[in-house]
């Protein structure tokens, strides 16, 4: 854990002093009304948010110490509901949708809220966080926490947040967690601890992976992380650990690093290709998972970063794969040379091989990037690119790939139909004719389904009162 910069601590102390001297706090202490507390929040939580964002964006390893500073009672509980939610989502969650380890930081924040003189005003913003946090925690952890609550009023509130469906049913717990996460999708609160030994690496792997994926995907200032990444990469004790291999691949794909680290990564891959058991299969497993992982947000730039680290002089399965990738990225996946090289590579490997699965994922990510960013006024570009879709579908002969292409195309067509609504218009007729022909030929939809796709949806008549 990195120490909190004095600059940030000074800014927080200044805000704390403002809060204690404020007219808003005086008013709230006089009348103890929720409206007065809301006025206090509106005046000072944005100032705390500014400091929080500066730390999260530029020095994310300092976030826990910043949050611990906010537990001081003189901040009057401001911002605690927000960081309570962050602490709930930081925990490492296992297959049973339970925390793998007790979440001490979650407990510390909830303790501070329960001990706050302003609990009654804070509790209106923490219910869902407690529900999910309790559901993800073990029964023993939950019981021990509740047993330490001496205030009957607060205890009754906490016990009311124990939701039986979440506690007992994994499916409900998972659905609740998914819904809860949506509130924080645009929030930057991720932090981690870089491991010092193998035990730390194994226990903290998921947290570190989530953190690195988040930082690389969202283009934050990562200069502060480079010394920690360099130290991690250089730890010889980690080299033969599967977790290290996966993080090495992700870091190689994600970060612009100093030359010394680039040289080290190149040596690491050479070492792993020579000494790590079954490295080629492990590599393709990891890469295939990353290509389909929404949290990783793969792009061609990732391949461009990792390719220079992979020597093309070694006689193994990685060399032809990366030579093919280099062709795809340099010439473009639409180019006839790239299509032919994909065909040749694909035919040399079994259809269900990890290599072919990885190639399909590379091409699918290109398709998805194109279709997700294609404007509705560029529908003729879609009609042209459809020939390329067909070429790759014929090469791969893979049902899941075909279904994924269908999903991309159908989503785009539905966007078009929301824009081109004049059924007599030239654009609408052109789109309809193309879709009926191509979707039918590709087996995407039956004639009946195509008729339904272009059928005008009648509005329901209002029920007579």
C-alpha cells in the first residue's frame, strides 16, 4: 500500500476544517433535519470527490489510505456511503458468489457509519450496499459483525438488510450483484496491492488482474504504476506461476513500458517458451479468454504491443500465429492476402484447436469494432463488408462464429430501422432488399422471421375507460 501524498492529505484536512466551521453543519446540528444534512452533502461532497478523483486517476494505490482518512468523525460521515459501495465491489468473489476472504475494509467503513452521530441521515444511502456486502460475506462474518453492534436501533436496521434470497440462493445473489454493479460502471475506484511473494500472488491475483484490466482499458495516467509493474515483472520467484504468465501477457498487451522492461519481457517469453511445461497451450488458453473477456476490452493495438516481444525465430506454435496476426494488422483483415493467410493457417490446425479458436476471436473482435462504431448513414459500407463476413464464415465453418456475426448484423439493422422509417423511401427499400437477400442466404433468419423484422409494429389501442 502506497502512502497518501501530503498534498492530498492537506487538501482533505482543509475540507474537514471547512466542514466543521460551516453554516451548513451548524444548521444541521440545530435542527437535525435530513434536508439540512443534504445541504451539507451538496456543499462538501463534491470537494471530496475532486480529491478522490485526482488520487484514483493518478495514484490509485493510495485509495485505501484516502478512504481511511475519511473515516475521521470530523468529516461527519460525508462520502462514506459512496466508499462503502466501492469496498463491496473490490472483494475477490468465488464461484459460489461469496467473498474468498473477509473484507476488513468494508467492515471498517460500515463500523464508521454505524458509530457516526449522523447515522440516521446516512442510512438512507447505504441499504443496497449492506444487502450485497452481507450476502457476499460468510454467515460467521455477518454474525460476528452484528454481535458487535450495541445500539438496538442500528442493529434492527442492519438485520433488516439481511435478504434471505441473497443469502441462500446463489442465482439470486449473482443477479443482485450484477444489478448492483451497474450503478458503478463509470466509477473509478479500483486499487490493488502488488504481490511480494508467491502466496500474495495467488491470493491477490484476481484483484490485480481486475485492476490492470481497468487501468489499461480506461486510458488513465499510469506513470505512478510503472515502478510497481517493473518490480513485479523482475521477480524471478514468480516466473513459473500460471498467475504470473497471465499477468505478463496482459501487461505486455496493455502498457507502454520503458525499454528496460520491454527487454525483460522479451527475455521472459523466450524463457517460458523454452522451459514452461506446455506453454503454447497455456498461452492460447489465456489469449482466447482475454479476447472474449468484456473486462479486458481487446483491440488490435493489444496485438501490436505484444507481437514485438514474441520472437519469430523459435520453431513453435506461437511463431506462425503471430506472423499471421502481423499480416492481419498490417494489411487489414479485409485484404485478400490476409484472408488467404487466415485460410491456410486455419486449415493447418484442427477446427477446435486453441490456435483456431484464437484466430476466430481476433477476427470477431475486428468485426465487432467495425459494427459497433458504424454510423447509420454508412449502411452501404456494411453491405460491402458483408462479403468479407461471408469469406470468414466459409473459412471457419463454425456455428458459434456465425451466430456472433448474425448478432452484430442484426443489432446494426435494428439501428437502421429506427432511423430509416419511411417505408417508401429509397434508403429503407434498399436496406430491406439487401437484408432479406443476405440474411436468407446466410441462414440468419427464416422468411417468416424476415417478414416479422420489417413488419410495422401496431401501437396498442388505449383501453377505454
